[in-house]
């Protein structure tokens, strides 16, 4: 396992997805600890689990910066886009390691998080309105999304000012994927690629309860991804059709 964790990586990855899942690991006593997972899409469109680490406490951007630095030290000199959830401080953590990388916030996470601030009875109105924002299909997609967002803000701003404020705050990390065509957008707008992998880990760990050490937890995750999708050192996450980003 250590050889896999230290293996050299490609110099460039067009897209990297990052996410963490909580696992029960014994460290004196059993506690929930974040397991950080990074999946990269290579220039050939192959998905590969680049690294896994067991952290301490809750998920944090500072810890992510350390793990992303480890990937850079293993050969990843450049990443075009990093896709993540809305964890506070992630943009700074990413730019600290890859200054030219674009941070794309998962749109699915963004929509779900904002719905928490609204009344459920309004979801049937709010959800289609939000969908119009993130599915803007014109050549000037960003401008179209901005216009649709302003219409959304005019309709719901008085009732849900916190939702509007949070959308405006997240806007710079929301819009990057709109520069690409529809096929590439489907890859970029959500972290489902890595979440589906994490879902397999969660399903497999339910039967075990907890792990005696963090090494046991990481070993289990790497072997689980290997059993589900081929050799860990090759491409445990499989291939992504249409994953090569076109030039905006």
C-alpha cells in the first residue's frame, strides 16, 4: 500500500475532484475521522485515485492544502480545474498549491445547501428557477446565468435574503464550468465522480463497524476500489467519456 501511496503521478491533470468521507477509526477510542480522497482525470480521459489520507478532527481546508502539496511533490505540477464542495477556505488552499488552477464548486452541493435556507413548500418554485441559472446554454453562458440569477434574486430575495447572499458569495466558484460545452459541463459541474466512489466505501464499511487503525482504513479503501474497478495503481475509477476539456 505504501508503494501505491508514494507512486509518481502525471505532470498534468485537466481535472481533479476532491472530497472527504467520515469513517469510524480507533485512535485510543473510536471516533469519526475524515478520509480525504482525490480523483484525477488524466489527459487521456482516465480516472485514477491519486491519493487517500486519514485526517484528524473535522474536514478542513488547511489539511487539504497539505495533502494537495503532497500530490505536487509526487509530480503533479499543474491542474486546470479542481472540483470540490463548498468547504470554507478551499480556493485559497488550492491556489497555494497550484496558483493557476480554477476552483469549481460542485453545483449539486451548492443547490442543496441553499435549499436548506428555504421553506420546503417553495422548493417546487425555487428548484426550476435555480436550474435555469446553471443550465444556461447560450454562447455567452455566464452573462445568461447572471441575468437569470438577477431575475431569481428579484423574485425570492425579499423572502430569502440569506440564499441570495450565499449565491453571490459562491458565484466566482460557480461559473467556471459554464465556459465549456455541454458534454464537458456534465463532468465538471458535480463531484459525483468521487462521491460514487465514496458511496462504495461507505457501503462496504457498514458491515465492519470501525477500523483498528488509520492504516487499516486506508488499506480497506484502496482494496475496495481495486475490487470494484481494476488495479489501484492503474485506474481504479475507470474511464470518463468526453472528459477532455475543450478550450473555452
